[in-house]
């Protein structure tokens, strides 16, 4: 098939690193691995960023006009033209970044409409979020297939699908090979345990996670450790001030390339992230693929990618004392650390590798025939 891949939240070629960008790229790879052509025409792009309420209505009007141009362009192309797609595939659709285009275009052209990672939140039906919320409802009502990536989204999405539409579970995935290869390289033992965190440095939830992390570090000062913080963003200055009391125990690397990350994970001992309001977190998959046990907050879809007691330890969300206790336990018990490290590498390779995801995607798309 020729598949139009639409990513309302962030395009796969964005210069800003994020889990959304990596999942968008991941779906493009899966579709190509399955033999499909992936099309991302400029007309299918929408304005970047998350609009405030006052601009949502104008964006909706522009999107409808844009959809009309996409329809006209498709109808003007010869039947076998490489840009004449026969399936619309949207990755990520929620109230702040709904899919304005897919429902209109797919209905007009009579082609299947697929959404991966949609969420429906009834509490967003009123107030300044209502336009985006209604757009999500329209998209779900038109969808032929929804691939749910976060278990938390399953019930809400299911309630909005039309009769005959399909919903399938597709776990978050990565290409585990670079991380497994990095972990297999011989490396000298760290003089003191290295605690690793990888995350964008921005306000709101990310900043709140760094705050819990700093509070946990303060409770662990009696033990030897060093921490490596990978990432960058507008809140970096505030985070650096937050971590200043720990001196040279903390090292900031800034943003790193995708190629550099596997060795960074493999060189650490534990992966830490408090996960305030986290959907699921691609970095959790990367860390575990490299054999790192995880200590994380139990929130959102995190339990779907970090198995408590098997690949890491989950703690109450926003609780620095419980978080520090979990880290201390693993630092003091190398036998448990080794058990969780082996469990992490095995589970990610088995359940969250691209090969497993490709098989699940192929079986799901077969439902559309």
C-alpha cells in the first residue's frame, strides 16, 4: 500500500528530540519494513506547536481548507501515481493536537483511516480545550482502526469508535539492536555507581520530574554515586541551579545525538526518572534495552513499559522519599540489581523490539481488507 503518514504533534524530521518524534520515525520504519510506501507530502503538515484556544478555531478553518487541497491534489493524480496514497495513517491524536485532516480526507477519498496513539479525555469537553476535544471525537468516529500504545487510553477510545471499527494494542517499540550491541561491549567498572536520566529540560511536567529527582538525590548523599543528566531545553538553567548543591556529583551533557545514546546508557548503572504525568517514556525502553534497571514513578503508561520487580522498581508518583529508597535498595543489593538488569534486557528485546511491533502492525492492518 501507499500510506500517507500524518504526525500532528511533531514531524519525524523535527530537530527537537522527543519520544513523539522517535515513535513517528518508528512507524515510518515499520510501514516500510512491511513493504508499504510511506508518503509525507508538505500539504499534510500543519502548523507546529500547540495553539491557544483563541487560535484553535482559525486553525480548524485553515485545516479544512488544507484538507480540500489534499483531496483535489489526490483526485488530479493518475491512478498509479506514487503520491496517490490508499491509506491515511495518523500518529498521535489528542485534544491539544487533534487530527484535523485525516477524517475529512479519508472520508472524501473512500480510503481506510488509521490512528496510532489516540486519547479521549471527557474532562476536556468544556472550556478552552473543547474544540480540540471535539476534533478528537470526530477523528475516532471516522477511524477504521485505532492502535492503542498506552493502556490508559484503551477504554476511552473504545467508547468513541463506530460499530465495525477495530482497536488493537500495539506496545511502544524501539530498534533494540544498537542498545544491545552497546551493552555487549566490554567496559571498565565504574568507580562509583552512575545514575542516568535522559529527558527534555522544559517547564511543567518535565521540570517537576527533575525537582523530584533533586529531592531524591539529597536523600542519597550518604552513599557514593554520580549522576549524568542528558538533555537540554528552556528550563536547563533552572535545573542546573536545582542541582548545584550536589557539585561535581552531577554532570550535564546537553542534548546528544541518537548515535551517541546507546553507549551512554551502556556506561551507566541505573536509570532514574520520576515520570510526572508521563505517557510511557521512550527512554525507559532504551535504558532497559541496554540492560539498565529502572527506578520510575508509577504513572500513566509507565507500568506498561517498566515491570515492577522484574525490570525495575516503580514508586508512588511525586514521592522523593520512596524514590530515594528504591534507588538505595538497588545500590545496596547488587544481586537484585543484576536480576533486574537481566529482566530489563530480556523483556524489552521480547516485547518492545521493532520486529515484534512489525508483526503486530501487519496483523492489525490485515483487518482492513
